[in-house]
C-alpha cells in the first residue's frame, strides 16, 4: 500500500472558516461548541467566518429549524460574513461534480440494495456501516438498473494532520469501501455536498465536531479527485450527556436559550479548554467576544473525541 499524505494540517495565517449546521433540530449546547470554536478560530486569525445550512436531506429537515438556528446565533451576537448558503439550492453544483467524477472514472452506478449487501456478509466499517464488497465496481449485473452512484475508494492510506488530534490515517478501502455519492432516493450524499460547498465558499480551515473525524479522509479523497484545494482540519470534542451519549436531537438535547448570553458562551469556551475570568463571563456580549477572540488558542482544546460537561449549564 502506498501512502498518500493529503493535508499538512497547518491552517493559513488568515483563514476562512465556517459553521455548517444541519437543520434537523434547534441549536443545542453541542452545536454551540462547534459554532464558538469555528468562529473564534477564524476571527482570531483576522479571517472570515461563513454560515451554511446543510438542508440537503429533506427527510431529516425540521420545519423552522434553520431560521431558529440563525436567530439563536444572532441572539448571541455571532457575526457572519456574506449570505448564508443553503445546500438545498446547490443541487446543480453537486450534479456537475458527480459528472466530473464520472468523466474521470472515479464513480460507478450500483444496483445493490442494503439487503443484498448485508447478505454478502461484508466487513463492518469504521462507522458501524457495512463495507461495500465492490459487487458493481466492474459493471452492473445483467438486467439490473442503477440505484445509486458510488465513489471508488483508493487502495491507499489517506493521512492528514488534524490541528487538535494530530496525524490521522485511514485505509479507506478497508474500513469504508466504495461510498455513495448519489443515493437511491435521488439525494446527493453529505460527503459530496460538503466538499463541493467548502471549495465554492473558499473555506480553507474547517473546525467542527469530532463525529466527522472519520469522514475526513473521504472528503480529502473527493477533494483530490475533483482537483479542489484541501482545507486544514480541526475536530473539537463532542459534548456528551451524563449517560455518555452525544448531545443531539436523538438524545433529546435541549435547545439553547440565547438570552443566557455570555455565561452560556463562557461554558462553551471552557468546554474547549479555556479559562474565562468571572468578569468576562458576566460581561455584555461584545465585550465577551472581544476577550474570547483575543484569548483563543486551539492548542488548549483537549484532544478527545468527546467529553461530558464539567459543570451545570447556565439556565
Ligand atoms: N452539517 C453537519 C452537522 O450539523 C456538519 C458538517 C460539517 O461541519 O462538515 O453535524
């Protein structure tokens, strides 16, 4: 196996970052941590911070959630640059990327149903999913129609330097396999959309939750094959509840109340390893942000995949 060092890990001195929530529910403390980390990292570099609503999957979108997220961010005095980008309006760009990958021979149509894949008893992959056994890689079986389109995983190790977790390596073919870019229900997969959009928005530094650490090699591989620049990556620890479950809609994470103001932001920053002085914790929002931008250091963020909140959140 040849090794492919794809991303050096350093971010540009002045970078362009982003926050890209899926409107599958209201903003909770876990997503607030990603917003705070990405915002501070971009602003501390003197750079831009953009917003993208990842409403690519209509089945998972919750009516009103996108607006509620934007209102919550505005209520906490986050300031973003430019227009908010909505993935639901970007289907043409995803289609163009898929067609480019078709021209370069990187994707192929696949007829397999989930049940057929499971019946072949393939290996269990890194995220608990099944590693696709490659049935349709050399052509659709006679009489079968394409359900989805898959990206060929390279027989190469992808490695990158994460700014929080250090060097990461993944053998994509072994632990993920050929992965879906266009699903059987006609929806483009997150993996493709995120790569196309980050490049289109000029994002050169991604700061987000560690649940996406294992997706990063897929995204680096896609960016390479689409000849797009590869951003720097930093993955922040996920917030888990007392039962050790990641805060999410599924675990009934509470929506944050922007009226909680600076003490709530201070709790997010403390979760990211920073000590916030008492006067800053209770300062008006502009003052809190001034202090936080001046004092942010990604070096303080714990290199953990998840952590529980060390103390009670402000109400
Ligand atoms: N939309 C994803 C989420 O809400 C984040 C994607 C990303 O940051 O790349 O979990």
